[in-house]
């Protein structure tokens, strides 16, 4: 009788072990599934993690976490990076320069916003470059004023109103800025990185 009880106890413990293993396997399977929602890119000459994040419309932190990158400045040419699939999220920012919609302009729809600087992390240029700090329109970049756009969507020189940002002028362009994308100029690289990627932002053409 005592021997039967011992076997029952052993079988119960084995059953619990299987439940734990199966539960852990389920968690690992879900984690693996989540990690498959990405694409792989190869780091090119002149690339920075910040530039790659802007090109693909995701946050620097997301790429760094997915690839276990502790120092974003140490990525190597030829290195393979997993880029997470961007999720459409409405920016949770307080609107500035708020004015009634009737006083603004024609809606251009929803855009994806990123931020950039004059430095090599965004433009590949240094202060020694004659074109440093100069927009494609020839005007100097100005924080709180300059944005980069796709001129086929927003003509250069246009005044626009951006939800949560305020009024800006389309002065610049960029290789990664195509379609309904806008790059907001900032002087500080850390602020530009913290700005991240904002999707579903309403933009209006004022003039």
C-alpha cells in the first residue's frame, strides 16, 4: 500500500512537471512568434541606427532591443539587423499653437512624422561641409520652422499645420521622406531621437 502511494506521488509530480514545461514552452512559442514580426536589413556604409530607424519608420529603442544593441554607435557595415514591423499608433501629444480648424487649411490626410538634425546621424554631413545646415531649398534650417517633405505631396515653400506640432514650412527634402512622411527639424540629436516615430498625424495645407 505504501509503495502504491509512493508511485502515485511520483506520477503527480511528473504531471506537474509536464504542466510547467508545457506552460513555459507556450510562453517561449509566443515570444518566438512575436519576434518573427520583423524584416532583416544589412548595415550600409554611413548608416547609423538613428538613420535606419527613420528610414523604416520605427523607434531607435525598438531596433536596439530587438538586436541586443547596447551602444547604437557601434553597429558595423554588413551587420544584419532585425527591423520590427511598425505599428500604427496615434501620437499621444498635446497640441500646440492650437487654433480653430476653420482658421487653418485643407486637410492632406494622415502622415508619419520623424525628426532629424543637421548632423551626420541624419544627413551624413559635418560642420565642415559647405552644405551643413542648409536645406534643399537653399534656406538655413531653423528649429520650430523647417520640415522636410516629399515635394510631390507637399510643395516646397508650403505652410502647413501639423497636429500636435503647430505651423511649419516645407523647406527640405530627404531620400527617406517619400509619400506621406514628414521630417521635423530639431537642433538637438537627443530630442530628435526621443521624438521617435509618430503615425496617423493629421496635416493641413495652409498655403
